C-alpha cells in the first residue's frame, strides 16, 4: 500500500472538525464545562453521548494507520525521535501557552488578569488547582501509546507477523468477521472499568480508557495497512452500519426499559462499545468507497488539522466568553461562536504559524524547506518514500 490512502486523510479531517463542533456544543448542553450558556439545551446530551462514544476511538484508529504508513523503513530510534518532536514539542508549548487561557477564563473571577493567573499556574492540579493539559490529553495519550508500541515494531517486521497478518485476512474474509475484534475491547473494559470507571483524561487513573485507545491504535495499525482487509471492510460497510443503528436503538431502549437504573447503564455501556467499533468500521468502509479521491483542498486541510486541534478549544472558550452574555437565541450564539472561532483559527494559522519555521515547529508542522513538491521526486523508490512520510498520523 505505497499509494497514499486518501480516504484516511478525509476521515481524519472530518474527525478533527467533529471535535471542534463537539466542543462548541459543550457550551450549550447540560454538562458542566469551562464556560456555559445561561440556557442549557438538554436535548444535546444524548446526541453528544453518541458522538463521544466513537469519535476519539476512531481518531486513535486512523492514528494507528497513519503510524504504519509513516513508519516505512525507519529504525526504532528514528521513530521515537520523530514522535517526540511531533508530539512532545507541541504538548509542552500548549500546556504553557494555550491551556492557561482556558483555565483562566473558567476562573476569571479569582484572578485580576491572565498575567496574575500565570503566577498561580502551579497551584494544584485541575479542577481543584490550575495545572492541566485539558484537550491536549489526546497528545499525551498518543505519545504514551506510541512509545508502548515501540517493541511491536520489531515484531511487525519479523516473519512471525506474516502468519498473524494472514489470520487477520481470513478473519475479515467472513461476512462482518472483523466485528469479532470487539471481544478484546469488551474484555479489556470488563477487567479494568471496575477499578477505573470514569474517563478522566488524567493519565494516572484512566487505564480502562487508555487500554481502549491502545486497542484502537493497534487495530488501525494492523488492519488498515492491509489492502485485502480494507477491501473487506468496504465490502461489509452496510452490515457495519446496520449493526450501528441496531446498537443505538437497543442502547436507548435499555435506558428506557430499566428506567436509567444501574442495569440499564450496564447494558448501554456494553452496546456502546460494540456501536463504537461498528461505526468505526462503517466510516472506514464508506470512506474508502466514496472519499478516496483527491481534491486540491485535501492537502491544505490535512496539513492544517494539527494546529487546528491545538488552537480550537482555547479559542472557542475565549469567543464563547464574549458571546454567551449576549441576548441572542441559542442558535445564533452557536453560529457566532463557530464562525468567529473558525476565522480566528484560520487567521492565526495562516499569518502567524505557516510563514515561520519556529511556529511550525511548536505546532507540530514540518519546516517549509523540508516539504518537497511531488513533481520534483523522480525515482520510483523516492516517490514511495515520500508518500510514506506524507501519510502521518496526528
């Protein structure tokens, strides 16, 4: 699979934009967040519950696939160095320059200004204190998973992996056979969730969801790098979609039947895990079928999504701080937050990040002089190498 898998880029772009819309929704739904509208829209809660069940696992899935494409023939040290540069540098920058803005807005009545807040940045750990990585938890987890994955690189390149790869092909050849990979997902949560029941994003007490994210990353690596398996996912996409719809109906049916009791939520969680896996497979299947053609906008968007992810939440919170007090209907407030936030993100990206190599570094982008136009890469082996490097995960 030396050719670029265009559909993975489009899915990644779609997922990052869905994260943006999800966080705009957090301003208005019934859950607590950094800043809230005076009128809460409780009807958003079930919709966002469904989105939350699959959007981040699917992002880890495509990140695993991107890692396989980006790995190429790199040695382990090269892989570790590349992951560290691409993930740790933006993480450190974001923790000290992007996250404090969010915490300050949330606790703005406790500090006279942002500069004064910085003097108290290390006063405890959020939410009781101020230090946090907030939305950058994804980068923390992805870096940790990438490092845990290092021993698998040698196994992946060994002759033993070929037998495992052939077994996966046989498994996927049966109708919707890949749904059986739901079993390890379910078992991991049965074992770990009694000890780590809540998704905290705090790393130290979030091992159930960390294991879930690792499995999706691993599945993305071993499944989406095999052409035969991807073809079967595309073939079975309608089955995966049907399973998703059935799971959603049963999930909310269980809550109604058991009147939101503990038993109802247990059934909901079991079905939610299956729904998350089936919808991920369905999106991969439909994406490869209908979104595997290139467009001029794809390359630009794919390059911008990492800075977009880093910037989106602090900008949403700052914009919402000024929009929420306005006496507009909820729909207009949401529209203003979306529009103004997108304009600000695009402006910062276009005028402050793209032109400067230092800014590109701290936002996880390549240097300007390291991007080689495709038409200048003549030999066939060089084209293959370039495409592998281009297919990078977030």
